[in-house]
C-alpha cells in the first residue's frame, strides 16, 4: 500500500505556539505517525497578540514580518516531524498551514466581511521543500459562510458513530462544538465562546504563568455570580448558529469592561472565567444536541481537570471523555484536522460543511503553494 502522507500545523487563538502532526492516510483513515510542538519566541508571541488588537502603527509592515517569523516556526516543526520519523520531504504530499488568525469579521461591513490569517506559505514551502496549502477560510466567506469552524467535517470523519450521536468540543483559545448525528444526518457546529483565551490572559497577568495547569488555581477560587451574569449577558451567547468568534470579541478589553468597579480576588475571577467557559459549552450542547450522551473533548482545555470536572457536573446525563480515550490525544486533533483539510484541497474535495458555516454550498478550500 502506497504511503499518503500529509503534515498538519496548528497555531490557534491560545497563541502558545505550534502543534504539528505527520499523518498517514494510506488506509483511507487518518493515522498520526508523529507529533511535534514549538513555542513561539517571546517577541513573536507579543507581536501576534498586538496585531490581534485594533489599532497600532505600521500594521502591514509588522504583519508581514510576523508572517515570516511564523513561517520559520512552522518550518522548524516540520523539520522535527521529518527527523523523528526518518521521512524525506519528497514523501509528504502537502502541509496544511492554517496561519495565525488575527482578525475574524465574517459577514460584517459589506455583507462578506473578512478573515485574516498571518502566514507566509511561500516561505514555508521554500524552507521545507514541501507543497503548502493555506488560506482555508476565505473561500467559505466568499460563499456567504462564517469561515469557521472548519473542523466539524474532520470530527465527523474521526469520531462519528453509526449507532450513536456524538458531540466534539474543542477548547482552545475559543471553544467550538461539533454535533455529529448517528448515521448520515446533518452535522452542526459553531463557536460557543471563550475557551482558554481569557483564562490564560488572567493567569499570565496575576500569577505569571502561561496557563493555569490543570485548573488548580481556578479550583481555589469561588464563582462570582454577578460577574458571571455580566459575562453571560453578551449578545453573542444568545445568537443562533451559524456563528463564529475570536479574540476580536473575547479579549482583555471585553473582560475589563465586565470587571469595571468590581472588587474581586484574582482566584475568584479565574474560577468565574472557568465557569463561564464550561457553562456556555454545556448550555449550547443542551440547546442544540439534547439527544447526545457522549461528549469528546479536545484542545488544551481537555488537560484542565477543573474544567473537565465542571463540564461533567453541568452535564450529568452525558459521558464526557478526553479525545485521548477515543483514539487521538487532545493536542493533536486540530493539527490533524488541517492535514485532513490539506488532503481534501489536493484531492479537489470540499472542506467546508454548509450546514456548519452557513455558506451557499460545499467549496474546495485553500490556496496551493507548490514546493
């Protein structure tokens, strides 16, 4: 059986670095051969974070250079995957390199809006000697869609069960939910709201750690009902799907506005933000997937024991599992999804689901940068 190898790279809204996988599709299904990670250099992370905020000087120049920096990190991860497996660049069909989303405003301003991912896929192709597929979201936007989430199709391919409806919840910087019916029914999916983005920001600001390991700091605090109510009052949570969001909305400025005038202990705020993430995700599952009894968690949030505990408490009739218990470790799922999307592009197959994004139909996604 001939090898069919793809690499998927993911740098998400948590802005903590890059996850990459070498994936083998030779059997028609995905088998991850290797996983590699790389943290962002401090200066690159700071610049990506700054470019995710409205305003600032000389943004076009800075974004171009940040794209070069990101491409070099991508190439380092690719090199590590190849070295770890003894794979030559020529053996890999393509790399799916999503880029770093810094603005996401679908349907706004002119009925199309835009989504902007910093990247330099030409440089990735040059540094690795492998074909690169990038710019996955913009074609869906052009077709009237949200451009996100794009992973439900992959979640269906990986986790769907013929006899049982399943939900997949990715908790990265933003949390997104895929609802997979039993059999061949219609897949739904959308962004629920904040995942780790606000939790990580608060943790970095108050205890100097990149994230709250295992949710242990949040577990020491108490939920503040008034703060939670102010957060939940945001209109985004009441919007029906299709919907998607990002740091354009859920950012430190958003949090500061809800904290204004409140005297709160930092650990209590952290506990409240964890409750916000868990409650919004649980509520959306109950609202749109009331028949679902299995919830699979992936992304960094699956490693947060406090958050997982809150989801189980809020969903007592649902079995809540880490994706590691279902075949793929949590921090490999999103990278594997972009390997799958790159394969779809190279095969001229659609990568979006119109039932998820609201696009006018199925579209082949992405732009190809040959090696």
